C-alpha cells in the first residue's frame, strides 16, 4: 500500500524545504481561503520530513496536476460509519470519469488513526470542483460530512498548485 503525506507552514519555510529536496513530485499548495497555512503535498509519500501527516492510500485514480486545484476533505468517523463511508466513496470513485475537469481522486486512511480519512480530488481549476460540489453525485458523501461535522470531525480546504518561486 502506498502513502501520501502533507506538511503545513508558511510559504517561505515550505519553499526552503522544497529547495533542499529538489523532488518534482512534491507540490506547493496555496490555500484558497485566507488564514490557512501553505501545504507541501507529497503524493508519493517518499520524502523525508520530521513531522508530516501520513495517510495510507486506499484508492487512487489519476495524478495531481502540476497546476490547478486540489481539494481535501478530512473525516474523523465513528467506527460504525467506516464501512458504509468507504462503500459510498467507492461509488463516487467509480463515477470519476463523468466529472469534467477532474484529474485525480484519492482516498487515504490516517496511519495512526484508522477512523480518520482524507479524500483528495484534483481539478483543472477551482471552478471544476465547485461545479462538481453542487452535483447530486456528492449527495451520498454529504451525509458523512454532516455527521462528522456535528462531532467536530470534518474539515475541508482547497488549494491552488503553485510554482514555489512565483511572486504573489
């Protein structure tokens, strides 16, 4: 099973990490929402960081774009919900080819917390994601978004993939 990992911090700190590693698989992500940290997204899980968030990949189709938009949905579920959640996510993944602009869909489970999941979707643009978000296809997952959110176990964030050395 493969692993993905993420590291959060300021743009200057993360650019320094990227410059030290020279790994083309590492993506620098700029948050779409003010007040959030930048992120290094390592879809290979092979880079060495001192304290990354690590997830084991359960399903992965496509590849993250070198530019575009990546959306993360984090779920902390009850043990009773995990099996049904994974079945609903599988249905969503099986339909991935009907979503215009989608470049990747990935589901991963947190290494040290088996009830924690992340669903990563890559898009050609943020508009593609927001069109998808309003389709009936996401309705099965929205049930788990509501459940997890009611227990403070849901978070989502979108990011633009950027060149680490671009000026703001």
